[in-house]
C-alpha cells in the first residue's frame, strides 16, 4: 500500500500544519486529540492490512471467473481510468456512509474529532472491511481490473484525500 510509504510524509505535514497554526495563533490542534487520531490511524491501517487479504482473494476470484476485459496494465491511461473509476465509486460510497446508518456506524469515528486538521484524516475505521466497504469496488473487479490495481488505487485515493482535511487551505480556486 502506498499509504505505508507515505506515513512519514503525513506526519511531516501534520507537524508543519501544527507549527504554522501555532505561529498564526490558531487553535486547530490539541495534543491528546491529534495523538488519538494518529493512534486510530495506525491501528486501522494495521488491522485493515490483515483484513484486505480476504478482499484480495475475493476480487481475484471475481476477476478470474467473471472479469469482462483484459486491460493493458502498461498503459498509463488504464491507470488513470482506474483512478477516476475508483474515485467515482468512493464518492458515492462515502456519501452513502453519511446517509445509511449501518455504514455510518463504521464511518463515524472519522468525524469524531473536535478539531479539523490533518491528523483528523487518519481517523479511519478498521471495521469497514467487516461491514462491506469493499463491495462497491466489485464493479472494478467485474470489468477486469486486477486486485493489485484496485488496492493501489485505494491507496492513491487516500493519499490525495489526506490534504483535504485542513483549515490551512481556506478556499480552492473555482476551476478546481
């Protein structure tokens, strides 16, 4: 998972954000809250890594038995397509996770901080695998994307979402 390699970068940005907030006199970090977020993230990533093995096996079976296409994995356009398809399904699943109580129960800890800062992004639920958060990406397996590509896209998706959890960026340009 690219997430494991990005952890030092995540922590550096958390430190940078905390330092910038302190210099500006902003109270966006409380030590115990930030440590809780980082702890939840570490436990979540450890447990999810183990539970993902089951998902990989299921996806591999689906691709082998039902996969509709054989993608040229050397083409960068296939990776771009997979990225945007993954993100599309993630958006709708994330939205449902806010509206369907069953999935909200697994997602709510991500929103349990009193602060909104980069450490909060790491409050990821480990229970997602148990409640079927992997199910929306079956479509990617059904159309032939191999499991390793799906899980890499999962990591890339989390990487680019990390910076969204900050007050340091007040407003993005309209085109974005």
